[in-house]
C-alpha cells in the first residue's frame, strides 16, 4: 500500500544510472520538528512511518511526534513499526510455522480465506539450533553430529521443507550452514532494502525483527533490528505492524583505541557491565564519537549481539566507511554498496564523528581502559577482570559450596615463605579431588573448578575473525610448545558460518586446533544454547558421585544456571583464545598471569604470555587468509542445501496433514472453539499460586530448553509414545509439540520454587490434594485445570530476562496461569505474556511478596480487569490474597497490547482481523 505522504517526502535518488524512489527525512519540517539532530535509530523509525503512513495505524501526527521527540520525556507515544523482513531460527521458527498452519485451518473453519494466512514480509529461517555436540575431538565429529541431527529431526525438517513450498516469501537456510545472526550479518542483511512498487524501485532502510533476542547483531551494520517473541513475529509475517513506544535513547560515546592484548570479547563484556549498571532495559543504545571509527565492524556486531545481556532493545552503530568495507569483504555487490553509500548520505544516516545527536542519557568509554575480562559464573553481566579471575572463582565456589572450603588459618599455614602473611583473599575450596582413568587410559584428577567443557561457540564471537584467528594462533603456539588439553575437558569448535573453517584452512591453523581437540563439531549454536551434549562418561560419573562444582568455558553470550549443561554448575564467558587457554589449564582455579598452563616438551613451564598472539600477528594472518571470494562462494546457493537436505521426502499441499502419532509436530490448541468475536474479559477469582520465585528468573528457567531429563513429565509422555530415552532429543527440537513443551515449562533443574522449599527443578505444592503435597508443576497444573482453579505466578525483579522464548509464555498459559505478579519484567517476556493472553502485573514500588507477607499458600482474587471491556486500560487492579490486600500495577503498556489481551492473544487478534479484512 502506497503512503499517504502528507509531508510530500517521496523523491528520487539516482545511483550509478539507476533511479530509486525514497522518502526524504528532511521533508518533515515545522515548528519544533528537528529531524537532523535525531539519533540515527530514530531517523530510521521516522522513515518507516513516512513510508507506511496510511491514516490509520500510522498518521501524520505520529510522524510529527517522532520528529519532535523530547529526549528527556518518558516514553508515552505509541507508534506502529513495520519491519522490512523477519528472521527466524528453527527452535522458534518451527512453532511459528506450526501456528501459521493451524491458523489456516482456523480461518477456513470460520468461513474465511486460508490463503490470507501467508507471509507478506520476506521471512528467512536458519536451521542452527538443532545440532548437538554428541561427538567431539575427532576428524569425523562434524559428519557424525550432522548425521545424528538429521536422524533426530527428520519430522521437523520435513515440516520446514513443506512450509518453504506452502507459504510465499518463506525461505529456509538448511542445517550445517551457520548460525542465524552470523548468516544475517554476513549475507542476509541488505542495509538498504529495495522492492518494486508500481513499476518503480523503492529504496528504504533494511530493518528486521527476529525470533531470537540476539537479532541486534546486525545493528553493527547500521540495521535497526531486535528480538521479538515468536508470537509477535508471526503477526509481523502477516503484515501486522509492531506496536511500540517511542523509546529513550542512550548515547554511548567512544574515544581512544583498544590496548594491545585485549579482544572484542573484553570490550563487549566491559560495555555489558557498564550498561547493565546504568539501566537500559527497553531503551535504544547508540554509539557515537571519534572512537567509533576505530571499532572494526566485527567488534560492532559483537556489541550489538549482546544487547539482550544488558537489556537494550538495540545497540546501534551508524553507517560509515567501515560498514562499506565490511560489505565489500563479505561479497555484497558493488551496486548494493554504492546504494548504501548514496542513501545514507542523502538521509543524514552517515556517521559524522563530530556530530552529537540529542540523547536522553549519555555514557562514555575510553577504549584504552579496556582490560582482558571474562564473565560468570552465572550471569553475562558479571564481568571479572582476568587478573582477578582466580579469587573471584574462589569466592563464587565458596558461596556455592557453603562451608566446604578451607579456612583462613589453613591458607596462612600453606603460604610460602612462612614469613609472608597472605592477604585476606578468598581461600581455596576444600579439596575434593577424585582420581579416575578414562577409557583411553588417560589418568585424570577432577576437583571443584575443573573445566569439563571448553567450547568455541556462538555467533557472538565466531563472527569475529580477530578473536577466531587469535584462538587459532594460540593453539598453534601451544602445540609447538608441546602443550595439550587436559583429558577431562570436552572441547569443541562450532562456528557460525563455513567461512570460518575456510579461513582456518587457508591460514594453516586447522591442524593445531584439531591437535588440541577443537575439531569442527557443527555449524550451529551448540554449547551456547545448552546443546553441549553428554560429558565424557567417566567425568560425568565423577561429578555426580562426588557432587563436584565443575566449570564450562565458552565464547558465548549466555551462562545462566542450568543452561550449558545440567551437571555443570559454573559457566564462564570469554574470548575464543581464552577458551583454548583454559582447556590447556583444565581448571578455573588458576591465575593465568602468574601460574603456568603446563609444561612444554622441553620440561619448562609455559605461561599464557608465551603463547598469546600479538594484534599485529593476528592482523597479518587475517590479511593473508581472508578474502571476499570466501563469502561469495560460501553463500552462493545458501538456500539449496546439501544432497541430504534436497533428498528429504516433503509433504505437499497448502494445508499440513497433521500426524496423530508425531512427537515433534502437533496441531496446537490455541484456536479450539474460537469464535468470530471475543468474549468479554473477566476478573480472576479463587486463584492459586503455581510458583513463587525470586529475582532474575530467566526465560531459561521458565521455558523448556536443553536436554529432557529421564524422570521428567516430558520423558514420561515420550516413553508413552514409544520414544526411547536416547531419542528424546532436546526440548528446543520439540517446540512444535505443545504436549512436550507444557510438561517442560518451569522444569529447569536450577529453578527454585519457594512454594516447595528444599526442591530444585519443576516442583510445587498441589493445593487440590489433602495436605498440599509436593508434586511436579505439570501434574499439579492438570489437577488445578480439572478443578477449574486459575493460577498465578509470584516473582521478583527482572522476571523473564534472557532469550526471547515464546514458549516461556505459551507454556505458562497452557499450564493454566492467568496472571503473573512480579517486581519488574524483561521487555520481550512481558510482551509475550500479553501475546498469549496472560496478565502481567507489577508489585507497587518498593514492595514484593516478602514485604507484603505473601507465602504462596493464599487464595488470590484480582479485581478491576473488566475495565478493559470498556476500552480502558486500568492503571491498577486490586489483589486480595487471603487477608492481604494490595494494588498491583497493570503492565499493559500500549493500546495494541490491550487488544491482544481482550482477544485472548495476538494470534487470535490477527486472525479475527484478517477474517474481517
């Protein structure tokens, strides 16, 4: 639909003999309207409104409101943003396609046209979340893991192949290609998009939303993109604009240059620490200043990738010469690069290091102050200077183990020389050394702090040639010195694109990484999302028999409890070269600056400084080994796949034929008995608490993720359907089956439900039974459902932080939860709850379950929700819990969210809208 164009902004741009239509930002003029000083990200939103102005969802007043943006104001103006495209990964993409298939059936059942359920915006799905590190440390590991991946996921992959043919504008990047964000960065992102409109080429900024919270990685290219829940993504796929409030924007000024010995990972962990402390949840962050030009694009992408770790919606870098250099390196066409250059200059989107846009808040970092860093053991924002890693680990393990540590007197007694009284640093954990022999005869000693997983993984760092080459060079030097990884460490290399292994081969570094056990295991997320696979069997046995607090080290972006591996209690994020270093050391209980990694073949100690490559060495190898032809050749036929993919038997037809015996893809229940018009909303009465949770409960705690435990309700279901334990696969791979996912919601092994003290995992108390015995959350929810008892969740601060997992909301509603009452929410999860028809409420400022005296045993009534039936959004509702009464804030933040709640969810709202269109 062509824009109303109230501001007469449509003009022509000539680039290399090609004429493009575009909507000029400087056409928006008037009293109080200052487009030139808007932050870059808001300029892109402004163009979006100009181009999509229809007098309904987007009006001239919306455009004026954005152009007149007051940086000091709190967000209160809603606008409708229409992304140019949608990107999906397969864990979230499969349920999105499942929902679309079910919506087609529901549309037909209501007498509508099923073909209206079709993506209107381009949708690109990358299969990257399914490969698991089952095999490692061998030349055959990659092929073996891919083979197992296909065996486990045949139904899902056939379903996606069906979707590729059944839906328009839907493409799939097959398994074994790369990670969605790295593929997006290196190939899919256009920076400036074009489309045919009435015989003319229209140019406009590339924007996208993705069903993964790390979608902002392409912010480093100047692309406005952020993560949304699968539910919002489905609406965007169907042409629905995304409702949002014009955000506050934090300007982050960069000056100086990075010092020798530091990496992009050190920079991003420093920025994560700073922004998390500052508080940027729901805000745009934008980097500006003279230091921006000193930040390579791969580093910018790493920073953008970590946006969800510090909470911002996006982390924007403006377009400049570095952007164009990267586009040329990655094989974008000359025509595309020239279009980006011309468009950015014409629209005021080109970076001017002396220009300071108007910002709501400001931060500054001198890049020369960045030091080598890691983060952990359970949150990405908990940065630790590498020089302090040993005492920090000892403090963390002491907190974890309680009294099971050496005393200060023992630390003094063991000091040397005797005259030196040690500083009062955290003592070493009491030794729990366990000796055992591996199947190959290797002798091992495992203790608290032993590194049992060392993974070069995740698009966050594997997209960055500087840190990847540093890892390869460090491996080369280590092998030449005669070092080897410790035999109890499970090592893996899982880059985000095939280009990485190409340049390793060209640089001659592959043999050295292989020698240390970092053989290629797959092109996918692997360890970063919990697909780390089984530990070495003897190591696993030693951990479980002795309750050891062991460690994983990974070049990823998430290290929440229980995420990486259920047997690993401590997880540290770090750069790829440090991952290799810790695999050599085999323990976190080491000072890498003062203690040796091991002894070389000459019997002498080898320290980290002896094998750490200089920046000049890294750059020299990059310049010789990386060229644009690698990217052009690697992505030439990216959607075709290999013979294994192309030969998959594929269902045909516009409507999917659901199989009753499938344990991977089942018709979801969201549209059962759906009426053409929604019923009035009701207050919540007689509700019980399903879970009472503390602070920082993440979507990893809520959403089913990782492996399926053999004694879990999900395992019982699968075994009842003749699935053997070795074929359980992961929760993520079974997201297309709601029966599995309901049973895994709130089942994370590290979840602590205060309603069932002394338990860990998916347990609660069942008040439908005499004595309210402890039961699994799933089993109790079924009893509540049968008794028609609604449920609520009580939670602390930052509820739902972490990945944008739609099943954290879908599983919640299917368990029978009607409302969540928390101290604060992460942006995406709060939105997702409303997208599934669950009411997010917030405790009054300064209050929580503890201060109010709530135990979770109470019966809850929530009154005032019915105001929504009069098209009003109540600011507060009255909550009565036994004898306790309080007012809770209603976290419906936009009128669109109110519509979603009234309709029972965003899918029902969109379906009814398309039905009447």
